[in-house]
């Protein structure tokens, strides 16, 4: 396979990664890392560098549309970024402290549990109308969005901001330590813990993962993990895909988004458990 | 994790029961706004949303253009890369021993030499800076909305991001 074939085929796969990543708020890394390591036999360190690039590309590419369409909860997103960026910055300097195997094992279990709580909410996904959460009220993190599928404005209230902040910290920490999975915890944190609607959780997670990834991206660049010939097709492909994916989220039903998210989350958690058990 | 309301806090939002049409995405103020003020606020919030969306769009378009230009330069310099079938394998470019810039000094040098990979990395760095720029615009937006608590939170995020860039020591 010549460099041209590589660039062209990786760009095509990245388009698919961008569509999926922007739809469920996970970033493209879920697809990019396994494809690069298993099909192209690229070193895991370079694959993780490409994954960070794909996360930023998905985030910025889709968020431009989500913010304009008022799908993103800007206030909640920017507020929670405080916790996730702190996590990412601390994680980038803790890489040597924790054994990666244990991390994969613990995080695999956490994600398995998250996919269960997210799945369980499939029938009870009704937005809250009251909130006693002091932080959410003070910063006014509540919001409202127009659901294209249901063709109506849906107002919602936010609860459990403290739990949300804690989970966001862990999400940032883990994404810096393992290079993957920042959105995988962000969506359940907002959907299951803070009771944001599923589509808003996905769009807001999508908005935030770019900032989380940017906080550790420079470290990856300095460590020489961002290979230009991999990063170029990934960035261009994912950006194209994310632009397309951002048009889809508004139209599909919340339930569909939730089910796709749960399936992908189960796959990620199995993948992580496998890396923890059989390195 | 999924129970409905938290035990903490007191219900301090008089507006929560009756969502007035212009009130849907309320202000950051802790007192209730008059309908006039709420309308002005809603317009401000909308302008902020459009500004943030525009910043992201510009960042994305600029980085795609730079990355694509870098790819073209790279392929133009190495005609043998372009073949569909040929002796050159991509693996020589994706192994851990492949040389490519990973500090700002080597990156500038590479760009000055007109190397495609340097140009691509410049585009990737533009892409990485886009969310940071978006946070900076967020700070300005909350100042514009006169929402001091949120402006401070966003400013702290920006400080952490800028700090992470310097800590990386590129």
C-alpha cells in the first residue's frame, strides 16, 4: 500500500468516524484507534495522537452547527469544562503514576455501568421542570432546545451539578491518561446524572471534548505522537463527516441516539476490559 | 444516580414554574428580568451563539485549507508517494522512527524549507487552537452579557488551557 492509498483510505474511514462521533458526542477516536492499529498496524502511540486530532476535529466541526441550532447547552458546557480541563491537565502529568492495565480495567467497568444507566433511562427520558440544585440555579445552567424530530421547543432543568463536576473531572483525567473515552463519560454524566435531554447531552459533550483534548494535545505534539501523514487524512475526513453528522442529530429521535450510544459504549467497555485482562 | 431531585439547595427560582416565551434561556442574573430586559438578553445570547459558531467555523475552514495544502505539497515533492501501486509503503511514514517535527523550533524550520509535513502540522496546530480560541470568545461573551460568575469560570478554563500549553514546553 503506497502513501497515497493510505491517505485516501484513511480519509474515507475518517468520514464515517466523524459522522458517528458527532452524532453521539464521543469524538472519532472510537473508530480511529482500532482501525489504525488493527488494519494499518500503526503504533498505538501514533494512533492515540491521531485520535486526539480526530476528537478536536469532530468537536469543532459539529459544534459550529449545534451551537447555531441551539442544541448545545453553552452555559452548562462552559461551566463543566472547568472540571474536565482540570482533569485533563492533571492527567497529562500522572501518566507514569497509574499502571495502564489497572486503568483500562477500572474504566472498562465504569463504562459498562454507564452504558447500563444510560440504557435504563430509555423509557424515563422526560425533562425535569424543577430543580433544587443550588449550583445549577446560581449559574443558571438550565436550558431549552428545539427538537426537530418532535417539532417542539423542549425546556429542561439541570440537577446534581456536583456529581456532574466530579464525573467531568474523571472524564478529563482518563482522556489524558488513556487518550480515549472523554466523551464516553461526559454523555452519561449529563444524561443520567444531571438529567439533560439525550440530544443536548450529546451536543454538549461534543462541544466540550474539543477543549478537553486541546488541553493534552500539545503534550502529544511534543512527545512526537502526531504524525502528519496520519493526522492529515484523519482531520480532513473527520471534519467532513462531523459536518454531515451535525445535520443528522436534530432529525433523529432521542431514543435512537441513546441506543446507538449504548451500543458503542458497550463495545468500548469490552475493548477496555480486554486490554485490562489480556494485555 | 437517576433520582429526580437533589436534596441540596432551596427553590430560589421564582420563574421556574411558568416559562415565558422570551425567558427560555434566561440570563445569568440572579433576579428576575422584566420582559423588556429578557428580550434584550435573549438577543445578546443569540449574538453570542452566532459568534461562537462563527469562530469554530473559521478555525475549521482555515485548518482544513492549510492541511490540504500541506498534503498537496507533500505529494508533489514525492511523486513516488502518488502511485496507487508502487514500491513505497506507507509504513515507512507511520513507524515510530519516522522523522517529523515535534517542537516549535523544528516545525518552523520544516515550514521554512517548504516541507509538506511541516505545513500539515501547522494546520493541525490551528485545529488544536480552535477550541482554545472558542473559550476566549466565551470569556468575552459572558462579559458582554454582564455575567460575572460565568465570565470568571470561563477565564479560569482559559488560564488552565494556556497553562497546559506552556507546561508542555514545546
